C-alpha cells in the first residue's frame, strides 16, 4: 500500500471538523494554589487573545500520558512532576460558521514554576500564574471545565 503524506498543518485543519478530534488538556499548577495560564496568540486556530490552559491533539500511536508529557514540554519547556487524569468531556462548538467536535481529556499537572517558560511563542503571547482571586479576562470558552476541577481538587486557592 502506498504511503499517504499529509502536511501537519493540513491535518490540524481537519481535526475536530472533518472528524472528531481527540485532545488532551492540562491544568498546570504549582501545588501552592496557583494555576498556569497562557494567552492565545493571533496564530491560534480560534479564541485568540483569550486565556487558556494547555492542550494539544493526541498523536497516532501515543498514550494519553505520553501526549500530556510531550505537550507540557513543548508548550512550557518543563518536566511534569505529577500527572492526574481527571475528566473526559465533549466539546461541541462552532468556529467561523463550522461546527467542531472534540473529545477532551483533562489532566492536572504539577510542575516547578521556576522552570516554566513559553515554548511555543507563535501560539502563546504570555504566560502567567494565577490564584482563585486573580484570574485574567477574557477566558477561553471551555475554561469552566478546568476551573471546576481546580476548585473541586483544591488546586486553585
């Protein structure tokens, strides 16, 4: 069978639109009541300028834990100390008039805040650590899911 070659940016255009996308989302925290958020750049697919947790598509042949570890390294240039799978959810949204469908798998990830930096400057304009009383605005439309987990687990204080 001949090998099919598709550019990665073309695959990303299809995920969640032409077929159900599978994404891992990770709520990074410092173990002291603060969570790490990134401000989405103009180069992101959607919700530019909104604050969000980390996330990315699960790649073929990759376990969920491997996907989280890879994405944390890519986005924040740090190593996870601890991972915890929390929730699986469905994200049905609309983007530029097209319906999107994603299965989201949410993790919480403990890191050393001293080792964090922007790993993908084309996707994130800023990073910031926030407590329960200092969350920035505007937030990503799906942030409420991570927020509920953070409060229920006493990660965000």
